[in-house]
């Protein structure tokens, strides 16, 4: 493209200005303010210092909440790959006229409210829910199983709810793989399992990483699912922020928790992005 | 010595695939079963909520003891607080999607084809609310409004939702713009059209499906949001997802199932409509 003229530059600037102002005022400024407020030692915000962070990391209870949140997000990523990968791969192998139907099945949960999708897990895992009905019908257990409010239930529900965000990037990555590569591998005598492991899987790594990123970030802050499936006993970082800010009115501490969560998610995202750049080199090289 | 006049028949070696039917069979079976399981897991929870919402009983039993529309009647006729929350959420989502579409489309026009470093950085910054824990953003905005002496109102809630919604429109609009052939713009320009005319008659028609898809996703995202609304709505106004969150957390009222069923049906109808109008699924990949 030729270098933009001054008229085009001005047009570009004017088009950009509204979102830039909005973003500066309502996204950048609040995040800076959040960091600023967290750097106060007392709730009344008279004393500056790192006290809130020392308090957070000095207490094993808080560290456990952070670890549980990151573990939940990592577990949800693993599970969503396990369940989502076959769905994405099936999509690319389906005949063209069946693809829209599967795409609809993938998009519908994504666009349905997260509260509704969480609620469906409450119905499935509840005392009279689907799982307990099956368990009772098979005579596996006398009393209904207590499935809600367990760590396993939270991971499964979060993974299922965020799964479309794994499947969509995987589909665009898998669909971009030249089908001749697969044919070549099969013609040259490699079996289907071998072809999948040595050709398809390595080429889909960028899609896997992109999906993992989205699912990790979303799972770490899946407030509704965490609170409703986890119940009152299991506390994750998002609820902890809410509790300290709204119920305890301790803004500096709530701010510090939010900054810790932000920094943890950003650190993971940056690391995965770095891996992604390396894997792209691997694919082309 | 072989007779060189006789034609040499090169027989292709038989392909090795047919000799390994087990490999092919087991791979296809494994993929088929795991993908079917994945699709079932995507769709089943939503279907279960839908079926449960038509129960004639008093509890969230699945399968229901009988079917009726009583909980829908209870929802729409005797639950003004849920209906009010629903109307507020609709109004909020409409405003948020309109405003974010205006802001993000303008920015997309300036950013989409710009390879400069500042443009790429700005683009990632604008996309960041999708990756950041939205509770952190909500808390930061609450602190900002407190600092400005600005009481919470519909306006503060709307600001938060626009910040959350703008990235969706920015992504789909930019993707559509990247597919627009730049030659068309040059043609329009060299034939003497003004930038505004080019925008109206060339760019906008090409971008419209992408923008509409983004606006639709933004609308659904706003309708679904809990994390931002939790901090930014005033005491009198409660949005639907938060209302439902409280109901599910406190009482497991079956009206929550009817409200969920309503949302599921509305989502499916809107999706089919958008697929017809804009080819929704093409823009989501």
C-alpha cells in the first residue's frame, strides 16, 4: 500500500479517537487505579506500601485460593482439549453439507447465557438430577451421590462451558492443514494413528495453544460457574475479589487480589504466546 | 540377459492400507465415539434445561414427572421482579451493542489494514478486555466512579458493558475488512468518489455481515454478563443474569428453569435468524 496522505492520516485518527478515548477512560484508567489503590497498607488508604501483597502471599489460605484457581483453569484446559479435539477434527472431515449443523451445535452453547449453562449442570448433578437417576437405576448406590459442590464438578462444568472456545480456534487451524499432507502420509504407508500423531497433531499445535489461552483466561474468571457449582465452601479468586470489595469493603485488599489474578493470567498468556511463536516456526521450518 | 524389446511393466505396489484394516477401523471408531461424546456434551446440558423447564413438578427432577407450562406462566404472570430484570437486561444489551458497534467499527476501519507497530499494539490493547478477568475491570471501574464522585446508575452500567462488548465487534469487523479487496477502494477513489461515498457504497456493504455478527455477539455477551454488572449497577436495578444467579444460589426455584428455557429458545431463534441474514457461522471461525 502507498504511504498514507495527510488527509488519510487525519481520517484514520478521527475514526480511532472515539474508541481510544473510551478505552483510556473506562479500561486503562480503571486498571491503573486498581493497581494504585492496591498499593495502600490500610483500608482507609492513608498509608502507601506493599502491605496488601505481603498480606496476600503471607497467608497460606490466600495462596491456596490462588493455586486452586490456577489449577481449575489448567484442568479445564486439559479436559476441553480431550473432549474438544475430536469434535474439531470431526468437523474438518465431515462433508460440507453437514458442517453447518455441527457448527450450530458448537456455537449454540457459546451464545447461550453462562448462567443458563451453569444451571444445566446444577440440574444434571443435583440430588434428583440425571446422574443420580442413572446411578439409582443401575443400583450402584443406595443414597443419592453428593456431586454438586465438589472440585471435580467445578472442573467438568467449567470445561464444558468454555469448550467452544477451544473448538473454534482448533477448527480454523485444522481446516487450514493441506489435506494432501494427510493423503500423502497414508499413501506412503503410515497408518491412521501414525498419521494423526506425526502429521495432524503437530500441525494443529498453534490452534491448541490459541484455544488453551482463551479457555484458561475464561476459566480463571468464570465467576458464575465457580460460585454456583463450587458452592460456599470452595472459594476461587473472582469470588474472593467480590467478597473483599463488596462485603468487607476492603478496597486495597480486593485490588491486590485482582492485580494478583490479572498478573497470573497475563503471565500464563504471555508464556503460551511465546510457545505459540516457537511452534509456528516449527510448523513452517 | 532380459529381452530389452519387451515392454517393462511397472506394477504399482499394492497400497498397504487395505492390509491394515484394524488401523483404519480402530482410528475411525475412536474418533467417531469421542467426537459423538463431545457433541453430546455440548448440546445435552442445554437440552436438559429446556426439558426440565416444562416440568409439572415442584423440583428440578430429571426426567420430569410430567409436563406443563405452569412455570412459564408463573414466570411471566406472577414474577414482576424477574420480568423487570429481563427488560432492564434487554435495554442494556441493546444500548451496549449499538454503542460498541459504532465505536469499534470506526476503529476497525482505521486499524484493520494498518501493519504499523502502534496499530498492532493498539489493536491488542482494545482486545484485552476479552482476556482480562472482568471482575478486575469491574472493580477498577467502580473505584474510578467513586473517585469521580459519580453515583452508580444506568450510565455507569452501560459504560462497563460497552468496554466488554467493543472487542467482539472489533474482531469481526476487522476480519471482514481484511477480506475486502483493496483494489475496490482504489477503483472507487480513482473514479472520483469521495471517501464518504466510498465508505457508504463500497466498504459498508462489504463489512455489514461482519459488523452485524459482531453486534449480535456483543448483544448476547452483554445479556450474559455478571462480573461487570455486579460492581456497576445501582441498588435498585438488577440485571437478569444476576437475578437468576441469586435464585439458583438461594432457592433452586423452578422459575429459574423457565427463565433459562426462555433464554435458550430466544438464543436459538436469534441464531437461526442471524445465520439467514449474515451467515453467522462463517464469521465465527
